[in-house]
């Protein structure tokens, strides 16, 4: 069995990019089930980001350490 180490920062950045894309989907028409699935996916990605001690600055979608917020 392989033990995984810490999540790489590159993976966190990709998750943040995916959140940005999913935020743009909200401007399009979707049925209720699809909208719920997109919201769930976005929330799961945010959970990965926050769980690793990072936050997203939503103006720029930059990823920063949670304790470095101004």
C-alpha cells in the first residue's frame, strides 16, 4: 500500500483554477440537478484548498496561505 504525502502546492493551484471555471458556470442556464452537482464539486475543491491551509483571493483567484491574509 502506498502512503501519500502532503498535497503539492501545484495541485492546490489547479483546484483553485477549477473553482474559477465553476464560478463562471453560474452565468449559464442549467437544470437543478446539474447546478447542484456543480455546486457540490466547487465546495469539494474548496474543501481541499482550505484543508491544506490555503485561501482563494476571489478578485484575482490567487491562492495564499490562510494565515497570510491581510
